[in-house]
């Protein structure tokens, strides 16, 4: 039974490690889906030879994260296999073979369901994100590649899939600027790069977009799929951005009014002192 518990603990820790690495890679500008794929590939040691891999290994911070994942992955896989073997061969365990097998299968299923739970993933990822921001300088070191230009904003990469809302549309159709997101460049699959794309640029599947905008907006765009639901999310995002702009305009008006008042008082005091 001890070996069985150890196996579940190792599997849980493995999922947690890859989740932490995913959030860390997202901090370096990778999309969430791309970061998750690269983290799991490195941890399991299955290898990855895609164009995305070049973006990882050529980046010093990402390369360091991947290296740590590879080392931990080797330890975790060996430990998991050892615990799995001990679960079935340990003499002191009087539980029948069938019961032990059911326990292992049931435990793996429960861990898998917990790992796929969107609510749990959202809250754990948010917690990991806060911890990384507080105890690491990951964002600061990444200025050499993809800049976080202001609080809440980020320059980030987003890979376009065939079923994404972005796919097979021109930039003028997408109206991303109205969502507060700017497309700085488009990396084609065949090594073609389009810098400062125009409204007539067609976004194709397998393109990698270089985006600037609010973190939440880019992450929502990364998850948006084609269809009526995606169109509704786009309209909702435009409405929210419009509200934010109005609030910013009001704040700016208040700030300008305060500055004008201070200037007027200063000029009044100056004229009085001259008299």
C-alpha cells in the first residue's frame, strides 16, 4: 500500500511540475497551448522536433526551464515505474492482485480528471502565477526577447490552429485593435516573416502571431474557436475594451483638470508675489 500511495504522489507531483513549467513558459511569451505541449514533451522525454522547439531552445530562459524539466522528468519516470512494480510485487501487501490493479487504475483516473478540471486548472495556474511573480525575476530576465511593456500588458506569441477563430480571416475582419490587441508580426510556417502586417494580411493555420495587448485578452484570444460562440466572445471583448477606454479617458480628464488647476494656482501665486 505504501508503494501505491507513493505512485499517486509521484504522478501528482509530475503534473504539478509540468503545470508550473507551463505557467513559467507563458511568462516568456509562449501561448498557453504551446507552453503546455513543450513542457509535457520535455518532462516525458518523448522529444520534439517542431519549429516551435527552435523558439524554445534558442531562448535562454525557456531553455533553462526545459533543462530542469528534463532532469526532473527522468527522476519522476524512474520513481513512478519503481513504485508501480513494488505495488504488485511487495510481499507484505496482502491485497489481491485484482484489487491492487483496480486501485492503480482508479487512482490514475482520479488524478487525470483533476488535471483536466478547468476550474481547478484555472485556480492552480493563478496561484502558480502569483508565486512566480513574487519569488522569481522571470519577467525581468525575459526583456531580452519578448517585452512586458507595462503592467498588465505583454508582447506574446500565439500559434493559430485550423479551428481557431482567427484562422482564414484578414486582419481587417478580425478587428483585434478594437479588443485592445495589436498584431506586430506574423511568422509563417515556411520561415516567412511579415512585420507590421496590414489589414489585408490573411491569417492562416500554423501561423505564429506576435501580439501586444492585455494578458487576459491575449489568453482569451488563444482559446477562442471559430463559429457563433467565437463571434460573441469577440463582440464581448470589444465592448469591454470600449468600457476600459472610456474609464481611461475619464481618468485622464480628471488628471488634466487637476493639473490645470495647479497651474492656475501657481500662476496666481506668482502674480501676487510680483505685486
